[in-house]
C-alpha cells in the first residue's frame, strides 16, 4: 500500500510539472498570471463539483466548514498571492527556492499537529531537498552575489508555509471527506479572493485551451491522485517525493525550449533524487522492522 502511495505522489508531481510549460502558452496569448490562476480555480471547481454531486458527497459538517473555507483563503489564494509577491519583490529564482522550503515546514507542522516523528532520515531528506532545489534555481544569482530585501524573503517564506498547509490539511481532513468535497468549497473561495487583483479582458483560444488543461490535468487530476497517495504515506515523506516536480519541469523545459541546468543545477537535481531515494529506502526499512514481531509470533 505504501508503494502505491509513492507511485501516486510521483505521478501527481509529473502532472504539476506541466503547470509551467502550459501556463507559458497562456501568458504568450496575453492572459496575466493571476487571471490564469483564477480561471484555473474556477474550471477545476466545475470538475470537482460534478464529481462531488455524482458521488453524493457535497456536505461538510458545520464544525469543519470554517477550516475548509480558510483553506481556500490560505491554501489557494494565499499561495498564489504570496508567491506572486515574492516573484515581484525578489525574482522567480528566490521565490522558487523559498516555496520549496515547504518540506521543512511540513516536517515541523507534522510533528506539532499530526504527531509524526522527526527521524534522522526525514531530516536528512528535507535538507537534501532544500539544498537541491536551491542548486537548480539559484545557481546564477548566487554566484553573482545578488542581495534580496526583507519583503522578498518574507513573501517567499509565506509561500512555502501556505504550500506546506496542503499536506497538513489533507492529512487532517481526508479521513472525513473526499477530495472533491474539500475542493468543492475551497476553490471558489480562493478564486474570489484572487479576483480583485486583475482585470477581466478578452483572450484568444490558445489562452483558454491552456487554462482548461491546467484546470483538468494539473489541478483536478493532480490533486485527486496526490491526495489518494497521501492516504498511504506520512505527510513529510509525501512532501519530499512531490519535490520531483521542479526536476520534471526542468526536463520539460529542456526538451521544449532547449533550457539547460548550470553545473550547480545538475548537482541540485542529483540531491533531489537522493532525497527521494532516501525517503523510499527509509520507508521500506521501517516496514521491515514493523513486520518483524508479527513474523516472530507466527
């Protein structure tokens, strides 16, 4: 069952990796980033709402509704907004690195709220992941000695924290509700919060096709598959494995637009793969240890 969880999370990471290339087509067609995020949320809501209605899973307990709506504000609008502000204040490279501090935040939050143990392999995997993503994203800027303001750092860290809440929220509420039920309520809230920050304008067909692909493939399918995997994995392990996303996105950029890594970037990619491998091996080791008493009793 845990192996199935790893497969689901890796597949979701691949689908998320399409966000950058597909969004680029929407941007080239003249649709601004926050409008892409808005329509992506709205169209994905149609898919989740249809599934929730077909399954008869549209109700959320009154006591849980504030948390689900808050997830729409923080986990959807908060992530989109803080990440956009981080890019504007410090550039995309810094924003990307600070976004992928999420595994570190997940490890801390999981310890505080979910009771997961911070084992040495988990800590090592988190460190490898963060250093690896830094190598992919910050190579040229780091060597150039670029400095960043306080606002860029704070907004970037906020994007990492809001991204981390996806894992914690899923672990806490997926046992009570299906994925379509949760996004039925969260997505429109996030779209509503984002809507004041852009102006609606007409766009060519290319933009709408790109947004539709983002909504169905990289949102509806990706989140459905990811949360199915999260049912079989600890939140920290899932968050580390999901960081295959920037590696896959970089490979897509290479084949589509001939973009390449710096030497430091290749080292970063290797560190990310090492972190994922360490996570999988540690999980297998713990399963063997857990199975030993039962075998002895048999």
